[in-house]
């Protein structure tokens, strides 16, 4: 007994709108989103470190 029926093995995600590249488009979009979020997070932490350094330098005077 097969737990996944044969008609669901090759189910296109976008109903075949873009042919064999459906999954590539979806996962590529998710990848671009993750890279963008990682960049924004890195930039925010860099700015936070700069503010912390300025605050520490101001206290030492």
C-alpha cells in the first residue's frame, strides 16, 4: 500500500503555469527573501554597534 497516490507525485505547484520551472520560481523567491532579510539584519546590527561605540567614546571623555 503506497501512502501517496500516484496522481499526487507530479503535482505542479502553480498548476503548470510555467511548466517545469514552478518550483524553481517559488523556492528562488523564498531564497531571495531570506537573503534580503539577512542583509537587513546584518546592516541593523552594524548600525547598532556604531551607536554603541559612539556612546562609549562619549562616556570616556
